[in-house]
C-alpha cells in the first residue's frame, strides 16, 4: 500500500509540473472554465455550498495537483471526478490561474486570541487559515462540516497525504471539531483580479 501511495504522489507531482507556472494560464479563458465550478466554488472561488472549499487565492500548483488527482482517479469525489475528467491540460492551467489570481485575506473574529490556534495546523495553514506553506490549502472560513469531513477522511485513510495522514491519525473527534471550529470562525475577504478592494465572503 505504501508503494502505491508513493507512486500516486509521484504521479501527481509529475502531472503538476506538466501544467507549468502561473504565467502559463490565461485568466480570461480560466474565467470561462470557472463557469463549470461556480455552482459549488463560486466564480470568485468563494464556496456556495457547505461541502465545497473556498479556492480563491490558492497557489496554481495546489489547484492543478488537486484537479490532476481527480482526473486520474488518485483522489475521488462523485462530482469533482466527473468535472475534472472533462478538462484538458490547458483548461486546468487556465482555471487554476484564474482562481489563483484572486487575493484571499483572513482575520480573527472579535475576541479571538491567535495563541489559541490549533498548534498542529499553524505551521502550514497559519493562525488565520491563510496558508504559509505553498503546498498547503487555505482553511480560512471553510465550514466546520467540510473541515471535519476532510480531517476524518485523512484519519481513516480514505484520503491520503504524506503529512496530513500522519497528523490526523492521532486526532480525537474533539480535537478535529476544535480545529474545524477555529478555522470556520475566521473572516475571509477575497479580491478579484484587477478589483480595487475585497469583495467579502459573499461574493
């Protein structure tokens, strides 16, 4: 099983490299592709349903890796797998560039103390859920339902990751709930490319 996991991860890294960097994507074309994503993730990358993540401001490399994983079957989801299998390499590069070009900012809710942030999470995901590691996703203002579901998937082995699987393996339900609640409480602001200011979590 470890060999298969390593092979899958190697495949994802190779697939990610094939899409190139942020400059290789076309924003206008990516905005059109995002029409396939807007029902769940919003046109600006702010999720419209509680079981979908915000993807505004995520690095191009992260978005392309996830889409490549859904397309290849390395990661499975009843909707994302179908959508990703219909995308070409160019479309993935374009839509990744579009969502990545948005700026995501997060702030603590009133009365929150940054020192109370989940200790196991802040090194990669930051205190407010804006990732400080380019290989990690933002968690700010995700619903606690979505976050808890992902942590439990890592804990059970349903979803695998070289770092998260080990961290989640020892988490209790209470610890998962506390981490999910912390990041769900953050205030998220998103700015569209070329826009003068943040459009907020309702855009």
